[in-house]
């Protein structure tokens, strides 16, 4: 008999139904099993929630009001819950489903907890008021299929949405679904299949995942967008599709959360767009970009100060780029301490542009006096390690006339890891562009300076150097040497003049000079050193190009500098020409043509013969 009674009670509980029609108020005390709950325009109030959560299974929340009074209340929705939307009678509310606290909301908040699946369809929408929270519990799913999302009764309401570990929000509409209330991630996921999910009121995201194109066919340009202030802690992943950070909105990457780290794995196409839109990288935080990351319209990546870190000796944040970055990277002027930088009170992050990575900096727009900012007015970086491609353009928009300036503690260019298709590091500084460094070191790779490269210490130990710009000491003057080792220096861009504003110490350097006429800097390359040139164990390759053949007595001043021109070892000169055998001599900076003999054979034939004349440095000066 006892077993029969228990079985009957269980059956009755499972099949119970609670209907709240329009104009009716239903009060529930303690922990209540509502069975199948149907909200049809009325009000249900949970009282004495201290005794535990109430439950509803396979509920239909079409219209009405759910509230709490007395103690804080919890309502668990199990199975499949529908939010279809409807209008029942003229009684308030008639425009949707409300979950809110009572008038005593400061003391008695309400948690609506999804432990199954929610389906939001038709004109259904959840509106949260007071201190109410909607919790998408562990391994639960909330489907939005009608482009509406979730809102608050007002901006003053303390309502929020919580997405717990393993849970997911899935949007499959055609327009924009808006979360117009703060969002809290505790290991959950936002996933857009079609349309856009817009997180409009900021949030806190600990170990969160964002799929902006869950099925790979979303026609929306930006599957997920952010507005307001968002904090990322733990491990954040942005996967697939396009994501957008709106104007005057911010994402702060801050160490903390369950894993006490701050790592953002960015694989998607992410646009930071609009005036003062910011991604802030905090101390010991890492933004790892393998997708496409762009700042535009006044947006930027900004370093945050070390003073806010809980560590005793906080390190700089860092940007690791293995994809494509285009935009602005700023320092922030902080009153607290900043570690290991030369910028005074300006905090910076370190950058590693890995092999395969491409970075293009943009000019920093002028600050709006009505909205002052604490960021630097130039691109600011700590230690910059480059194994990919970096470009510092000049004036991108001719109308504003603002040139691109990048300032770094140190710039190190070297190949990292095994050879790939992008195994040659490259730095290009366009005309009007400027890279300022504390120290510059190129071990491998190619550097093209058509603008300015200035630093307190500059050395090229391998790879190539070319361009028509200026390389010099950061503070001006000639009291610092520009050092070159086993690097190939090719002034100009075939041809042109490369200027070194200081002294040049060249040891084992190859100078590659193209000669297509008699006018220095216009028809043949020239290296101008505004100081002394010390050439030790170096080589000059004179390449006569474009069918040009010199005459006997011609002089080509490939190097303009003060003496001494050559060190203890001789300067070796190689002469290359397809059309003639050219003999001559050098005084260390000029080449004098002594004899020219035409080559009767076709160029392809004699190239395999002698064709190459080596002329020793005669240390002779001709005036």
C-alpha cells in the first residue's frame, strides 16, 4: 500500500498543471512543483523562497509576470520551455513575458534558472526587472529564433543574464537579437547561426566562447556585436564569422577568473570601430590573434597600467599576432607604476608578430577636446619582436595630413621557428611614416626605409636594408653609430638615395649599387652618411643596368661621407655589366672608370665566362 501511494504521488506531480490566466494573481509559498506552467497574462508571486527552488516542467511562458516576495526566490525551468509571445485580455502586461522582483527587490531578488531548453519564437520576449536574473544553467540551451532577445524594464534595473559552463545561447533569426542587459559568462557560449546577437549593455565574461557564424553560412557581416563595457577574464575564444565592437564601447582583457589568467584566442574577423572604441590589454594579459583584427574610425588597442595587477611584479600585457592586424596600438598614461618602459607614465604592451603574421599600423587621430582621453597620441609598443611582416604607412588620409608614428622600446627582427612561405621577416616604413626605437636590431629579414627610422642604437647584422628614407640617432647629431654587419645595403628603390643621419660602422657589409646613368640619386644609387663612414672588410657591388654603359673618365660617387672611408681591410669592388667589361679604381667612396671594352657576345653567352671584374681598393683619392 505504501508503494502504491508513493507511485500515485509521483504521477500526480509529473502531470500537474498550473495555468495563470489574464487578470489573475497566483501566490505560491515555499518550494512548489508547478508541473506544466502556462502563463497566459496573469501574475504569479513566489513567497518564502527560503525553503528552496520551485520547479516547472515543459512550461509555456506566453505573457504575464513572475515575481518574488518575502525571501529571495528561485524558479527552475526543466524540460522544454516555450516563450512564444501572445496577448491575453487587456490586463497588464499585454506585451510580453516579465520576470521581475517585487517592490522589495533590494532584499528579495528572483532567479529564473533554465535547466533544459528555452525556445523563444513568434513575438515572445523575456523582460527582466528589479534584481531578477536569468540563469542559463550548466549544459542548458537558450534558442532565440525571432530576432528579439532579452531586455530590462529600465536601465536602472539590476537585472542580468548568466550563462554558465557548458551552456549556450543560439540565435537563428534573420535580424538582430539584443541582450539589453548585462551579460555574465561563467564558461558558457554565444553562438550565432544566422542574423546577429548584440550584447548591448556590457558584461563580465570568464572563459567564454563566441561563435559569430556557427554553421559557416551566416549572411550577416557581424554575427556578434558588443556595446558598453565588457570585461574578459580567463580564456576567451572568438571563433568564426565577424564580430564588432561599437563606438565608445570597451573590452578589457584582465587577469582573473577561475583560471587566474587573461588569454584571448582571437580566430575570427574582429572589427573595433568608432571613436574611443577600445580593446584594453591589462598586465600579464595576452591577446593571441590568428584571425583578422582591425581598428578603424578612432578605435584602438590600448595598454592598461601595471598598477592594477594583483601580482607583486606585474608584467606587460602582450599582443601575439599570427594573422592580420590593421590599426592603432596605444599606450595609456597612468598615475600608477608601469614596468620596464622608457615612456615615463605611459604604459605599453609587448608585441610579437610571428611568422606568417602581417601588421599594418595606422595614424593616431587627434584627440577630441570634448572627450579627453588618457591614451598616447602615437602608436606605442614595448618590445617588438618581428618574424612576419610589418608596415608603417605614411599619411593614410591626405585630408587630415596625419602621418603614422610607431614608438617602441626595442624592435628585434629575426626569423622564428622553421622555414615557411613567410620565412623572411619584413619591415616597410613608407614615406612620411616613422618608427622610433630605443634599440633596433635586425638579425635576418628585409627592411625598407622610405620614411624615418630613428633610435638610440641601430644595428643591421643580417638580411637586407634598402629605401630612400633616413636612418638616424633618436636625439639627432652624430654622436651615435649606425652599425651594419653581414647585411646587404641597397640604397634607393632602383635607384635612389638612402641617408644615414650619424656615423656608419660597416663590418663585412655588402653595398649593392645600381647604376643606370650619371645623375646621383636619380640615375644611380647613393648612400649619404652625414658623419663618418668606417668600412671594414666590406664589398661594393656596382651593377650597370638598363643598358647603360659608362665612358672612360666617368666618376660615380656611390658614398657621400666624411673620412675615414675604409678600415684596415681592403674594400672589394665587383663590377657587373651585360654589355661591357668595365675597369676602374676606387678611393673608398667613388668609382673611377679607367677603361670600357664592349662585349661582342650576347649577354647570355658571356655571363658564363669571365664577366666579373674584381677591383681592389687602391686607396687613391682623385679630385
